[in-house]
C-alpha cells in the first residue's frame, strides 16, 4: 500500500508536511515516519498527535523517502546533507516553484536522478502542524515532474504513493509547471490580497466596507489570509513567471478600466461572457 516505502523522513512538519504524515499514517498505521527541520515545539506537537515517530531518523541509509516540506531557502542545505550522507533513496518536495528546485538538486544532490519534484495543489489559509488534515490531498491534484535523467522506478514509486493517499497525480515539465502555476495560483493570491487592500483603503468613512462584504468577496479573498512570509517567498521563487503573468493581468484590468470609463456595455458584456463560460466549463470538483 505504501509503494515500497517503509521509513519516511519529512523535513518541515507544518500544514503540508503534517497533512502528508497524517495521510500516510491513515494509509498504513505501521509506516514509520520521522520529522525534522521544524522548531522543537512543532516537532513535540507532531509527536503528540501521532504524526511522526521522533525528530531524527535512526540513520539516513534506513530511510526510503525524504520529503522536503520546508522553505525553498533551506533546500540546498538539506540536499548537501543528503549528499554528505551518500543518500541513495528517493527525494521529493512540495514547493510551488519547480525550476529553481531542480537547479538546486542537480548541482547539489549526489543522485539527482532519484529526485522527483512535487507540488500538491492543496492547502489552507491556516498554517502549522495543528492545521494538518489526513484528507487534505484526497481528490487534490499533485504535480510531479521528471526529465530525461529521472529514474523511472523512483518516479513510478512516487506516483503510486501519492495515488494511494487519494491525490490525482499529474506529470508536467518543470518550466511549464511554473508558467501555469503563476497564472492559476500565484497571481490569484496577489489578486486576492489586492482586493483586500482596495477595500481596506476605503475604511474611515461613515461605513466600514468589511461590514458590508458578502459571500462573493469572502470566497474571492479567502486565500489572502495566508502566511505573508510564506507567500512572499513563493512569489520570489517563481519571480519571472509571476511578473510575466501579472503584466498580462494588468493588461486585462486595463481593458476593463477603458470599457467602464467609456460605459461600453457591449464590450463589458463580451469580456464578462467569455470568463463566465470558461468558469462554468470547469466541472472538475477536485480541491483548489
């Protein structure tokens, strides 16, 4: 059931790392999961809630899979540690930018062919190990990437494990992943935050705009409540693609500005009709 993985080390036991541990324990209670790379209190809570065995594995040679769920800024240090330990097992990650991670892995890992970059398209505005859920990835898309050097045995094992916890596994090229994710994940977070900024700028009058918000505003801006430091890092790690997508978004907003200023009802209707049809065509009920 665990695709041949019996001992797993999760580096960074926060929302994603903790939820992965919970999902794996739900899949196989006998699976041994170790955690590290987090603060002492986080690791204590993870152990207390039965997510990990302890905060250090007995030996890296005994680990079948290493999952990096810590910030990308820590990856090089951990990759070097794995290289120093001559680690030959499978390595994966959960970062939302793949090109930068692959570059670090290629120049740092001793066996980069065993690195299967990953990105679960699931999350929450909440953070930390106490927000972990054992069903967070059920029905969610989980992207994994590969190239000509990827060990296919490692790739297929990772694919099988993620499928076993209920994820819908998709394989795309790393650079294509970053381009698409900029448009469907990174820019939407900026858009949500900018909408809250807009509403907040209108405070101070006779009415507080936040007392008037309805479901549409709440749904559209939910992700703006995410960890600012985490999201600043995410945007910077995919900076080129995000900047390009933001420029496209600015051009679209510019067209709306012109149409509204000109009271061009026909243009507005057409501009609103195409997205409405496209959105209604999204019948997939997997998690955002």
